[in-house]
């Protein structure tokens, strides 16, 4: 069944170990190869077993030549055809007796392994020791485990290398009897120095000296076989590789744990950084939620183009030209400001936004209120520029965002309110206009009930020329005209605590205001729309009134003048206050649909100040996070290198195990898989340990940050980030262990077994 034809083995240094070996072996016989040390008998045995390669010649198994065998063929051959019994036993120390015997079945893909393993162990008398480790057995018992391992896969050839060399005489006899029994239906080839045992139990003795066969006691001249030779492919499953790695790690628990701790430093750093960053981002989001009422979606008469873009026609001119030529250019084409054409059509569109998305809509109009005050002695105009008069949002918004300090909310068009800042301060110009007795501390009762007179245009202005109007004198007659409306302060309001950001429609210097209702604006427009001054202004190309009202005459346009005089209610700005984030997105989508397919100059550009501020904050936070992560990642790289070193040490420690696995038919990739699995376990444990330590650190970090910032539970590790960090840890350790694992797979099995 087995033929060696002209086998020659020459080492790299030119030394000829085997020279022209020709042997035929029977299907079942007990062959012993005898010879002095260095004669080449072990090399011959390794070549027959496929652990070593012949230089020239051929090995023929059941009529099949091995001359063109590849590594995978030799691996399968060792697993399915060969059973090795070694002098030094070569059991895997961290596996049980059962697992050692089972290994060759596992590699060959046998499913019902348990019965086969137990039955084989019974044959050698070790069924009671099935769960013991090799270190718990005697020398003879260990050798019988090795014999069971060689037999369990039912190979056709048993190769025994000095199987009794480490045993006493009695145990040697017992082992030889077992091997003799095996040879009744298998080919047994044994290498030995013990001639006495060899001649007693062997059916054939082959003597070898200096790599040459010098005697064969029972040669076979021809070796014909009609049996079709089949080799089953071997494969080590991931679970088997994982089990081997886990068992090995169990023997080095302390080292593995310390390695994982040291390697997890980078993961801990990144996890803590991400936790703090994530927490601050959530704080920013919470801030945004609270700031929505103070940072509305804003639409003004003019807006900066997004990102400061410039509407400029492209040309084919090169930059920094070297010629001596000038080119004309109209800088008016270079626009960074976009004029929003807000009209009644757009206002109608805004008012159609669903109430379920809107908290309130606030309109900022530059309409001029002709207001007079009287303190019992002096009549005075309430100047719109010196006193901040603003249009109030809806009452529901007022109640939600303002505390009523005194009085009531407006209930009719003529009701107005005084709005103070968070320190109850009022601008001194407003106090003077209200004729307060004191300009330092004023009782609320002194303010509530104060009245003003709202005068119509035709009474407030007088014509002095065809297209020139001036204000009438402020006196008792003008103050008491029956056509006037009486405005009355009915309440004092203050923005609620925690919502103290000034509205975007006012400047930072405006710390107090007189607020009037939208209904009052409508009445003013109704009364003044057809006034004499308005009609004159419509028919005039210039500005018809003299003096100062809100702006210098040269500083306003005709349209602005008409708006100030109450000809229309087109606002200069619109402020839309969403109810929440989702509502804001819905509103923005609605505004974008309005702009769709419209020419560039007809589009209405809006500003989302909250988003811009939050995005800027998040960008700054992201930049800081990235920088810190980059620094922390350096420790990850160091950890990866350290894992590579640890894996290489493990390869050195497990070199014999590599040889054992290869002798059982494990492929090179299976060896790589074993060490990759070990690295995988270390990587996973590193990531998990890093996350656990980071979680513990976050508890103390939150306590420190709370004392420093009064912000509770800032650092929060996202589960997604934790999962990603564990994956990164695993991948980096796999990368670090790749080269050592690859190196392990390339180890020569013969050299590995000698280590």
C-alpha cells in the first residue's frame, strides 16, 4: 500500500541525509527501522508521515504519487492516513485527555466524535481518565493517550518514533503489546534503538546507516494495490480555534489580564473623551431646545447670502496676470446682500403655516405711532426712537415666556404693557417719557394705568406746501382731540427665569420696551391709509415730511416712508417661533418649498440663528474631540504593537503545539486561525475592560464637572460609541497579531516538534 521510490533528502547545507531509499510496505505489518543516531531513520519516518519533504524521488500511496502534492494535500494525508506516536508524547498540555484525542477527528470534520473518542480510550484502558489533563497522568498513561489519538481517526498507517524511549521496561512492554495488536490490521512503522523489543514484537526489521538501507528482513518486491486512494480535506473550525485559544489563555490568566489592562488605556481615553463630548453636545441640544423661543427663524428685508457667497459673473481672466493690460469691472455685480421682497402674498403664505408647528409669529414693523403724553402740566410727544415701542407677539406666547409682575395681559387693541429686563430695570428715557416722580426706584402702581394719546396722521401733520408736511404743535388741543385713541398701560411683564436671552428683533441695548398689540397696528393702518400725508407721499418722488421722525429724511426710501406713515402693514422682519425641533424642520421645509423654482431675486432667504450658533458650538466641540482622540489614538497604536509582541511570545511558547497540530493535519491557515483567535479574545477583553473602566471613571468625572459647572451627568457614553470602540480594539489587536500569527503558520512542523 505504501512505496518509497528513490527517496533522497538533501539539506540546504548540502548534507545528504537519505540516499536512494527504495521500500515497499504491506497493508498490515509491524516494521521497525533500526540504526545508530544520525543514520536518517527519524528523517525517513517524518518523510513517510508528510512532516518533512523529500528532495527527489516519490512516495506512492495505494497507487497515487505524492510528487505533486501541495501543502493542503499533505495536511489531509497526515490527518486521514497517518497516526503519529511520539517519544515525547507531544500532547497539548492545556487540553484534557478527551480533547487531545478528539483533535484529529475535529480537523477531519467528523460529527459524532464522542462515541469514537470514548471507545478508543477504552481500548487503551483510559476511559476513567477522560477529563484529566496530561499533567495528572503517569508516563505510560500519557503514551497510551498518544496511541489513542493516533488510532481514533482510523488511519491506515501508524508511525511511532521511539514510543518506549521515555518509559520503564514494564511500561515499554505494555505499550509494545498495544502496538503489536494495532499492526494486525494496520501498517505500523516504528523507529527505535531498542533492538530487543524490536526483534521481539516486529514482523520486519529494516536497518539503515548513513542514509542507506543496509538490510531488510522481510522485503516486499512488488506493491500492487487496487484500492482507490482518497484523502479527506481537513479544516479547523472557528470554534475549535477559539477553544484552543481560550484553554491556552486560561493557563496565563494574569498575563492576559494585565495585557488587556495596559492595552485598554487608549480605549479608556477615547471613551472618556467621546462621553464628555457627547454629553456637552446633548447639553447644547437642550440649550437649543430652550433657546428656540429666543432664536426664531428670522426673515428680514435684507439677508447675507449663505456662507458669505458672492453673486458674481464668472469670467475667463487669469489671476495675477503678467501682462500690462487693465480690465473694466462693475463692482455692483459683487453682491453679498440679498434683498427679500416681502409682500402681502408672502405674509399670506407665512400665515398658512399650521398652528401645530408654531408657537407664535412675530412681525416687526417700522410703522410710526403718533403718541402724546401729559403729566398734568406738560404735553409731550413719545418719541419712537428714544422709547422702544414694539409689537407684541400672540398672548399665548406672552403667557408662556413672560411673568406678569403686575396688572393684566392686553385684552383690547388700546391696551399696552411695559416690559422690563431680568433686574426690573427700565430705560431712563422711557421713565422720563412716563413722567415718573423718581428716576431710581418706581413702584409698580405708579406705572399701571398711565395713559397716552394716539393721534391720527391728519391731526398730527399739517401741510405747509404742496408736498411738504410738518408736525403740529404738541398742546392741549391736539392731546384732547376726539379722534384720538387712548392707550393705557395695563400690565408689567418680565421674561421668565431661564429664558433671559434678548429677542433677536431688538438690539442688546434695549433693556425695556412698551409693547402694543397687532390689533392696534391694524387700526392705525385703517385710520391712516388714506390720510393726506400718505396720499401726498404716494404721489411724490421724494419724502414729504420735514424734520426727524424715526430716520433722517435722506436715510429712508419712499416705501419705508409710506410704511412709517401707516399706508401698509408690510413688516420689515418676520420672526417665526417653532414649538420644537421637529416643528422647526417642518417650517423650514415649508419655507424652502415657497422658494422652489423661483428666480434668485424673488427668493426669500431666512436665517436660523439657533442652528447657526449650535452648529458653530458643535463644530468647535468636534474639532476639540478629534484633536484629543488623535492623541489618545497614539496609545492605541502602541497597544497594537504590544499585542504583536505578546502574540509573538505566545508563538514561541506554543511552538511544540504548532508542530503537534500540524502532525494531526492542521493546515497553515488553521495555525494562523488559532493565534488570531487568541488575539481576538485579547482584543475583545481589552475593549470590554476599557469600556468598563471608562464607565467607572465617568461617574467620578461627572461628580467633578457638576462641582465645577453645576451641570449634572455631562459625560455620557453612547452605547453605539462603546460598541464601535470594542470593534476598533478588536481590529487593532488583530492587526497587531497578524504578523506573529502568519509567522506561526510558516513554522516547519519537524522543527516545531523538536522545540
